[in-house]
């Protein structure tokens, strides 16, 4: 007979228990007292280095680049040879747009391989030219504060109109260019005050739609390809323009975004942009959303009659097809009412006052065009009389 605790069954249990304990202890840190297990200390982010937000928390559009900051009046300085400046003057007379090498300066920063050319057609501001300053003509990777190009527009001698119009479009949630004003100095002399308008290009698409939405085809005026030029694939545009009905069109386009942009133009109103049968707009084929509209060069808003109809006599494609559909016409009407509600004259007055205070000194010194506080007051008046008419017809689409 086996003695209890010394027989086969008792010793087996003892050995098994020892094996389990040994296994547990063997997995612990041998350097810790009694082999007790230890835990790694929690990770602490170094001070001053906040973790980047997860991609899902980034919302687009991103904020405007610092060169378009609302509270800034940047000064851009250009050095150009006398011969090239004379050639630019001749280009203005002949309607040419040829790039010339310049040295670009801004607040101590220098770009030695920048290029400058004229932009825009005939001037509506005397002999004041408009300019494009490019940082990627010599080096395709060239950027200044993240931008490939600056557009300096005289605004038809209207310094605040486009700035106010684009701010309204952004209020509506439309992907619209950033705008402020800027001073230009050429060879040490103050040339003039400009509308500093964000260029609609790859930089704009990245800011507006992010990396997952910035590689679609961009068409100026709905016709001329401005991205992916080497591929030169117009098949998407051809399908869009030949859609036989609204259902087919809706499969190719973001119609909700489109009618939001149309409503904004209709309410402003505009002069030579998409809604007024003009050419100043971009059509963008978003990789996942399809075709949508981007406003461009709204430099003559608020200048027509206060009672300019919301519905023009002629509608460009595809607006005519879309508004002929009862469902989409109802959605457009609602978009117009939202735009009228956002047409906030108190907010507009505040912007006009603040911006005019910002630029008044530079405007008075502009050697090419002299602006006065009366110009700001006229803009304010036009905004208010337009608002009065909009409120009269807001609930009566038959009067549009």
C-alpha cells in the first residue's frame, strides 16, 4: 500500500503543479524580483509633437493658404529686366501671354527662378495689366507656400467684388477659390493693388477634395483640359455632354453639388459666368462623385440690375435638361431659397467695412487706378438692393 502523498497519484499531481508554475515563471522577466511579470510603460507622446489626426477626421476643403489669409495684405516684389518688361508691355497691346524670368520676393523669401506673364483679355481698368506668377515653369516641382502659381487680377477696377462673391460661394459650401488683395512692386516701384485670386489647378483640387479626389479631369469653360493633359482623355466629357436624359446624367455627375453652384451664381447675380451663359467656370470630373462645377473669375457680380432674373433666358447644357425635370427643378428651387437665406447683408457689410479698412491706403496709392471709399459704398448699396428684390420673390418661383 502506498503512503499518501508519496504514491504515483500524489507525485504526479505535484510534478504537474510544479510544471505549471515553472512555465508561468519562465515567461516572466527574469530580472524582476521573484520572477514577477512586468508591463511595458505606456507610450507618452513627446511634448510639442501632437499626433497627426487619423485620415477619417480630415475634412475638405482645407483652409486657404496663408498667402490668401483674410487678415493679410501681402506685398509681392518682382525684379525683371528692362527689356523683358518692355516686352510685357508690348504683349499687353497684342494680347500675348508669354512667360518672362523674374526674381520673386515676399517678406524676405526669394525665388530666383520664377516666371511671369500677362493674364486675361482686354483690360477694363485703363492700362493696368493683370499677371500670373508661376513657380513651376522652370522646375516642375517648384512651389511657394505650397502653390504653383499666383493670379493677380485687377478685378475690372473693382477690388472687393470678386472677394465678396467668392466668400458667398464658400458660405454655400461650393468649392470656390480663396481670395484676398495684394500689392505688387516691380523693380522697386509700387505697380498697383490687385485681387489675389487662387488659381484653379492641381493645388486647388488637392485643397478642395484631398488626395482621393484630386486626380480627375479639370476642364476650363467646360471644354479645355487643364489636368492630365498628356493622357488627353475626353471620353468622360463626351459621355457627360451626350447624356440622353437626367437619369443618365445623374449617373455621371454630382447634380446636387452642381445645382448648389448654379443657385449661388443665380442669386449673386453674375455677368459672364456659367449661369449667365458665359465661359468663366470650370467643370471637374471628380473621381468618385462625377462632374461638378467650380466658379471662376466672378469679377463682375452685383453689377447688373437688382432685379436680374434668377432664371436666365438661355440655359447652358446641362442646366436646361436638369431643370426640365420636375424633381430636380424642385431641388434647384430649394437650393435657391437656401442661397437667398445665406445672402446676409449684415455679414456682407461687415466684410466690406473690414476689407476696405485693410486696403484703403494701398488703393489710394495705386498709380494705375484710384479707388475711394465711394466704391465700397456702391458695392454695399448694390448688395442691399439685390437682397430686397430676392426677398420679394423668394417664395414665388414664377417671378424668378
